[in-house]
C-alpha cells in the first residue's frame, strides 16, 4: 500500500488533524489510553516545524487525568520550540469542564528529522527523578507537587526507525521509516498493511487517503520544487 510520507509537514498536519487517528497515535506513543482529545491553540508551525498543542484526558491507575500534549516535528535542531509550560499552569482555557483544576502535567513529544548526540534507539522517554541532593538517593514517591508539575518527554528519532518493529509503538511509527520510500520522489512510502496492527490501521488508511487529496499532493509538489531550487 502506498501512503503519503508524513515527513512532509502538510502530511503530518493532515494525519493529526483527524481526532480519532491522533488519539490512536498519541496513545501508542505515551503508552496510555487517551479517551478525549482536543486541539488547544492556533497553528504555531513554521516552514520547518509542525506544532500541535492538545488537551487530553488519559486513563491511569487512579482514574481519568487531564494532561497537555505538546507535539512537534522539527527539521533542524535550531527549530525546536521551547516548552510553553506557563500555558499548562495558568491558562484557564485548558480544561474540559468548569470543575477541572487549572494545572496539568505536560507531555512533550518531539519527532526529530535530524541526528543528535542521543542513544541510537527509535524512541526515548525522559523523566528526571527527584533526588535528595545530599545523598543522591532517588525519592520514589515525592508527592503531588512533582507528580503534577513535572514535564515528561518522548523523543522519536526518525532516522533510527529503520526496520525497527519490536513492539506496537515501533510498528505504528514505521509510517515514518524513510527506508520505505517508493517512486522517484520522497512523497510516498510503501507499507505492508498486513503487518500493521489491525486496531491501528486507521492511521495508514488516513495516510493513504492523503495520497488522493489534491491540496496535500499540490503542497508536497511545491515543497519538492522549493528544495530543488535551493539545491540548484
């Protein structure tokens, strides 16, 4: 099956503008089921950065919890948008209902197209533990303050995705694997639908639909034209 290459910003946006697909994809990355999801902000993307800001309700061992999910895809290291933590702490619009507390934990997910001095693995999860400065001992249960206000990060290294299919998360992220390029351009990837988890096939179906969307196809061609001019 041919799908549109989500490394193109226009395709990345097309993918995550579908609410159900976004819930499936983000749930797989953070490892928790998202029951509700809504986009919170105006488009803050730049020519080389895609940015989404979601409010999400997730299932935890203690019931439902509301978090903010910042999603970024950056082409260059200098394009990374700093975390907007104040948004999560003080923006009263970040809630599903009038009874919800103002502060939420922020989950930041970065899709990186460039290489960095990081371990060679497709997905990294970063959460700094709380430690006693004197003893260096990690404090396993530091209380609600740290539980609510600390930041969690997931980094997806697109260049490390080649042929990595060890779990459901990596199978889903295979839609970004650039070793699956097909044709004379970078616009399309060839994926085997049968190897994709059935409950997540809406993701590749959405990307397959993008190949038939005239606006998406036109924007990919425009990007290729600009890149060629720059190379020339």
